[in-house]
């Protein structure tokens, strides 16, 4: 897809495999914190701000390098239903990363 469009599949992959799994390796509670914080935000600006603040906090506290991809920069204005698709993709990726971590832990017992 072009620079101006938001690729929902890429957002999901970023959320699950970059953010979710990195945080889940440290401790699943960090993924849960991020899910609970993000799900309550109903506007694009507040949602992306909360995401940026949380990722910066995790970077500092956990020594990880989680960054928001270029998909979210200002030239990609989020309009209409795009926000809900993005929010769903991010939350779904985080929940799937959390559930895969739980399944892996149960398999090791």
C-alpha cells in the first residue's frame, strides 16, 4: 500500500509480534496494562497519545525499544472508521500475544 494509507495487517503484526510478544516475554502484566489503557480511549488523538506514553514508559522501565511505526505519523491522518479498525487491530494483536504466551506457559507445565 502507499505511504498515505494505513495497512491494518501491518498494524496487527506490529502490535502482536513486536509490542505484544516483547512485553509478554518480560511479564504478561505489561500487556494487560496496555490493553486496559488503550481500550478506554475513544478518539484517535488520545488513543495514539496513550499508546506513545505507555511505550515510552515501558522502554524506560524495561529497557526495550518499542516505537510507533511510520504508519501513524501525521501525514497519515486517521479518519472515520479507520480509527476503529486500527484500534481493533492493535488490541487484537495484544490479546493474541497475551493468549499465545498463556498457551506456551501451560504447555510447559
